[in-house]
C-alpha cells in the first residue's frame, strides 16, 4: 500500500505536531534514554531552522511541537555558523553545498530523521542490539497559529499527568513545561511563544502565566480512563494567579540538590571549586549558575570521574 503524502508547507513558517512511537514492546525508554533524546533534540534544533515550542518524551513515544522555517529564512552567514556548530568551528564550509544545507536544514522530515537515527544508534549501542527501533514513520499535523498551537502545547505538556505519572505537569522532567520550570529554559532551548504572540501578548512572562492558566484548567477536565489535575491543585494555582511561587520553583528544581556538585552562595561555590581545581583540570573555567527565583543560590554540575 503506497504511503500517504505528507503535508508540508515550504513557503512560510509553519507549526507541526510530531508524534513518533517505538516498535519495541512495553516502555523501553527510561530516565537515561529520555534525557539523551532531549539532548539530541536540543543539538539538532540549534542546527536546523526550527523553533521548539514544546515536547514530551514518554516511555514508548515522543511528542514535538515545532515551528519550521522556510528556506528564505536561512541566510548564508547563518548556514555557515550552524555548520560550525555541527562540525566544529575549525571545519571549512563547502561553499558549493550551500543550497544543499539550506534545503536540508529547513526540511521537517530531515530534522526528524536526524533525531530518530541518532537516537537509534545510541540506543542500539547501549543495549548491544540491532534492527529497527521506531515503528511506522512519524506522524505530523499542521497547526494554525494561535489557538490551535496553545491547545496542542497543553495537550503535549499534560501527557505525563494524563498517564498518571505526576500530579503537576511541571514535575515531569522530560516535557517542555518541566524544562521551563526546572531549568529556567536553560540555553534558550525552547521558544517563549506559547502560541500567544498571535493573540497580541507581547510580554514573555505574561505569556508564560497565561499558558499555565490555560494548561491547568485544561488538565483539570476529567477524561475517561485518564488522570487529571486535582481540584485542590487547581485551586492552589488559582490562588497564586498561576505565577511560579518559591515553593513551585523549589519543588521543580529539587533534583539539582542530588545531581549537582556544589550548591550555595556564589562565593562559596567559587571557593569550593578552587579547592578542587588541581584534581579536576579543565581548559575552561567552571562558572557557577544561579538558581532562578531561589534567593541567590548558585550551583556547579558534578564533575565526572574518569
């Protein structure tokens, strides 16, 4: 049976909801696999002309909400820059292949293929296996900007709640709202659009609050066979105006208290780092990163031992 034609808009920036499932039985993706898949998505989103609006990595599938940009948005200067990100700053750009990279890095199918193939190689090597990892080809849905994007984004972020994994969507580490809250959107990985720019909401902080309000109300709706956000949690969020309070930030970022190497004031972290400098020589200085919203606490990642 012939494949159905994939609907792709090539002449303007377009939002897509992507879904792809594994061919393996059960829930083969654990914490390490989920973290790796997020890292792979992050890597290629910096190369392709795409904005990541949202994602959720589940035990046997993943969701992506992306804004893919057309070739006209890819300047030669930016293509050379992204080539350096992918192949190294000292790599010489092949000028004769400019049109090739422009076409490839503005192509939705190429973007998803890179993600899935890279993850498949990682997974098969990790578990010493061969063969296909993914099921049928990925599904993609074109979304109208605005309301359709907001609805889809909340659907994606609510996946862990509906599956009964967490009570609040921010508590799930491998979804977009979890990334926003737990890391403060580290490295600007995710778009701050939330589908609300098209409604004239120009302030990014206000968009975040409005999105959380919409998501929590949507998540509180009961669906047969699915879990939902409790009325008590919804009431608590309403009382805070759906803004992130200190307790929410602390709960969302508590994993750093077990995974980081040093936590404290900037002075303490820098002093401790200097004490161990000789044991862990590095070409680049280790710079403390601040816990946003947690009263001047800083952290350094744990140093890997060889």
